[in-house]
């Protein structure tokens, strides 16, 4: 019960530790509930709001990109998504100028949702899958629910 542990944590160090466990549990749950071969990551918004840094991931063995930065097309797109509290699903990344997969990333479709605490942006939760069109609105709804739970926990840090 990570949310309960977060509430009971005595100091910031303990809350940070539990927050890491919560983030990892969320991305693992996303992978278990998504199409075969999926991968999920949580990116935390940097203190200066100019980037997102990967904190947790699960799924396929190839690691997701470590960060997104402002001033790049995909960085600006996901930072706008986080700041607005929005979500996106890209059925086919090859046909989208918004997504620039890393070489050998192994995915053709991706969905992302903002992680927030109320209206305060905290980061982004993603899921990607190897075949175009295999993520749908139910995957986005799953991400939104888990992102809300993650945001509630991270708000305690």
C-alpha cells in the first residue's frame, strides 16, 4: 500500500524512497494490463519545467529515452501535454511528426498522459507497443487512472 506508506513516511528521504517504489509499481502495472510487448515509463517534470527525466520503466528490455528537453519538437510537444494536463495517443509513430523514436526503440504506437496533483503538473506516464494501432482509448483510460494515483502519491513528496 504505497499511498498509505507515503502518508506514514516520517521524513523526506523515506517519502522519496516510497515515491520511487510507487512509480515503479505503476509502470509495471501498465505493462501487465497493456498489449503484449508493451513498455511503460514515468518521466518527472524537472524543477525548471524545461525537461522531463525518466524515473521508472518496465516492459521490453530496450530502455526508453532517458529525457525530453524543451527546444526540440518532441520535447516541446510532451512538455505542452504535461503543462496542460492532457493526453495523446499516436496510432502510428511513423506517420506522426510529434514522435521521434530512438533508434531501435521497437515501437510503432504510443500513448502518454500527464501526471498531475490537482492542477499541478508532475510528469508524464507513457506506454508504447511494437505494432501500430494496438493501443486504444481503453489503454489511455488505464493510463489516466494510474497517472492520477501516481500523482496523488507524488504530491506527498
